[in-house]
């Protein structure tokens, strides 16, 4: 299709209408420079209209507390079996030390996720172990926002302990978890999941757990793992499911959408051979981020690239393709870096600010829920 033939779709989006999944597929299939230019311009205009020109970032620390995991996802270079070389499991003291280091440099958020470690129990209860970690962090650092435990981890705890998802979420919430990472979504299409992560929860269960969190007033993020075996149709089906859930208007909602392009350099060989590339293709990621803005922007206004996967320069480029946030400082990152990502594992506030300024935009530190942090409350990091 020509750029001109895309105008009916793009003009309706600019008029405030939601485009359909089928129309999103049409946009994703475009490769001609002129067509990509009008898609980019539309996404950028919608971004400016929906959230303005200021680009946000968060000071946070990522803590992957264990890589021991019962599952064997085909894209994962992070997981280990207990006793295997490279396996680790942080104790409470190590987690608190990492948290204290984050607080010292002004972090407002701890993002915590880990492998599904069956040994992570107290008195035969997985929930008791997770609650102990949460209470330890929150008792020492009550001011921190704890963004922790994916829908997959919630299902793991519930399955181990014979609890409902709501019971697990309410207990975590009462202990001090403030929001849930929307990871483990990968692609919300079960034919893809059977290849990528056959042991993981189904699309329906992922959506059920997130919807339960939203009903219980726990906000979540939303993500997509892209650029592996999925088709444009499956990408749009994934975005459609996110939009459908957001439209339900529960007390809490998705705070952001994050695209996570596949890094395969050190991923398990079968999937790496099938995908045929080691690093993400930036142009593919940019096109998908632009279409995500056009499709989701009326409902999920904050869109973030992954500097870990794309590099800081690539993430800065994405700010002209519909994104309005550049993510967090992280301080450390293991899941993607162990897959061979070349974007690094830590950024300072100055690094993120410089990347934002490089594309001519203003910067603003935010908290996890996208509330601006006044300059007088910020600590240089």
C-alpha cells in the first residue's frame, strides 16, 4: 500500500477513533519509506496530543532475587536448575543491601521478580516466603514503591499453596506490594506460547490474574515480547487483548505499555536458530511501537521502549515513534543481559536525561505510577 492509501486509517486515528486489529496489521506490514514516515508522524502526533512533549524516567533498581526456575522457556538464558553452575538465590540480607544502595542514590522504586523456585518456601508455604521478603523491604524502606511479582509468579504461589489468585494478590498487597509487573505476557496467543513457553500460564490465565489485580486496586504494567516467531496478526491480537482489558475500567489499570524486543544471542539454540538473528531489528521495533501508540494510545497513554534491549540510542530514537518514557535506571539487570543484550545493565539519571535531550525533548523524573517528582524532592543519581 502507498502512504496515500493509509490515510483513511491514520486520519481516523488522528480524529480520536480506535483503529481495528485488522487495520493495525495493515500498518505493521508496511515497509516503504513513505508509508513508514506517515505512520511515524501519526504516532508522534498522537503521543504529543495524549501526553505532551516531556519525556519521563524513573529512578529504580531491578532485583532478580533468584534464577532457579522450574520452567524451561525457549527464549530464556537466565534460568538455572538448583545446583547448576551459575544458579543463585539471594538471601534477605543481600536483598536489603541492594535496596539500601538504591535508596542512597535516590531510587523511588524497587522492581523485583525472579525464577519460580520450588524451594522458596517457609514452613511449606511459598506465599510466606514472598511475604517475608516484602515485609523486610517495606519495614526498612516504607517510602519505596515495590513493583513486584509477575502474573506468572502469582500463579506459581497460588498453585504451590492451594490459594486463589485474589488471595495471593490481597496478601501481597497487604504486606506492601504496590503494583505488579506485566511480564510473562510474552505474546498473548497460545499457539505462540506453546513454542516459546509451554510451561507458562495461558493467555487466558495471564489476563485473569491481571484483571483480578485491577479489580483489587493493584495497578500493573503491560508488555509484549516481540521479534521472534510471532506474526503481525498475533501482535495485533495481543494488543487487542490489552486494550479490551483496559476498556473495562477497573479501579486500577495498566500504567504503561513496554515493548520488549527478543534478544537471542545467548538464548537456547533451537529458538535462536528458528528466529535467525541474535539482536533486535530496530526498524521492526520502531514500527511496532508506532502502531502500538496508534492502537492503544486512547487507553494506555504511557509507552516505553527497552534501553536494555535496544541500547540507549535506540530507545531515544523510539521517542520519535510514539514513546513518551525512557524507563528506569535499573542499576542491574540479569534476565536480558544473560541473553546477550548489548544495551547495558545500568543507567544514571544523567544518562537518561542526556538521551532524552538528544532528541530535543524535555525531561521529568516520575514515580512508578507516572506522577511527576518535584525537583526539590529529587536526588542526583
